[in-house]
C-alpha cells in the first residue's frame, strides 16, 4: 500500500496567501461651491448613556412564546412589555 506524499507548507502557501484587493474607487471631486461639512463635537455624536440595570429571569417556553406573539401583535419588543409590567407592579406595591 502506497500513500500519497503530504504537501509541504511551501506548496500550500500560494493557496492561502492574501489575495490582492482591487484598488478603491476614485474619490469624487467636490464641487467648488460646496459648503464645508460641519462635524459635530465628539460629545454631541454619542448617544446618551443607558443607566438602566440588567435583570435576568427565567420563564417557561409556553409563556415566552405567547409573549412573543403579543409583542408582534402590538408592534413592540418583549423588553418594552417587561419594563411596563415591572413599572406597573412596582407602582401598585409602592407606598
């Protein structure tokens, strides 16, 4: 029984070498009358920091499935529905 010789790494290098990328398209030439682009300061570009905290809970699959259906029917997310339910619960039981 004869076995085929295994290829060397040198013979495989051309297969796995990085291919040359095509040159990027030429940048369009701006019109002479174009107004300079205003770049907002970095602080204005960032969205406001989310100060909420995460709560992990487990529910049975049937309840989750029904919750997903309700969320789709109301065009809302499960997150929105859960937040509303928690706010309602806390509101009813707060003094």
